[in-house]
C-alpha cells in the first residue's frame, strides 16, 4: 500500500487545525501509520525543503517551518499522492479550490497549513527523513 508524508505546518498547530486536518484524511478512508509532534531543527527543515534551496523564498520557508511545532504524519491508502495532494489544494491558497484544506482554511502563500509529498519517490525520502522504521506501523 502506498504511503505519503503529510505535515501540519506551524500555522496549522497555532490555529488549532490539527484535528480538522486529521479528520479530513480519516473520513476520506486513509490510514494513519505514524505521527509525532516535533519542533523541527533548521537542519531538518533545510533537508526537507532541499529541492527549493536555490529559490528566493527558501530562507523564509525554513524560518516559517522552524517557527514552532509541527505534526509530522505518514498516511497510507490507494493513490495516496493524488488523493492527499488533491485534498490539500493548490500551493497558493488564493488559487486553492473550495473543499480543499488550503481552499477552505488559508489565504496566504507562506501560511498554507499542510505539506504533502508530491510523488512516491519523494514520499519515501521524506518519510525516511522524519521517521525511523520503528515509529511506523507495519
Ligand atoms: P507544495 O507545498 O504545494 O508542495 P512547493 O513544494 O512548490 O509547494 O513549495 C513548498 C512551499 O514553499 C509551499 O508550500 C509554500 C512555499 N512556496 C512555494 N512557492 C513559493 C513562492 N513562489 N513564494 C513564496 N513561497 C513559496
Ligand atoms: Mg512540495
């Protein structure tokens, strides 16, 4: 079964949307196989967003993601990448469709509440970065 790395970002924790975000994935029929509350180090944040290292917004992004605790999760299910990315919505919440997490609950580009892996290969790398195998259900 396919798995994805999903993170409730610091704005989601601060705005008390963690339960709402989990509820959406649970009621869709996805299976939660790992979860932890963690205040990410700069090193972890930079590794997570390494693909964006050369982008002008990289520093702000790392500052934001290390600004408070996040809820790191691994979710499992059919077509997990497509299903979770569709539920999360467009990167810029202004363009995110109503019914999506970002489209319903966010409006600013920086503060878009949730991260979801964009491909199975990315998911594998991100899961290994944030979790040890023993922290995940078999
Ligand atoms: P996503 O989070 O939808 O996968 P991404 O991987 O392209 O989007 O970018 C990672 C995060 O970086 C995104 O959630 C918000 C921020 N970001 C992306 N593009 C940006 C931009 N042009 N200006 C400011 N922040 C940006
Ligand atoms: Mg991305």
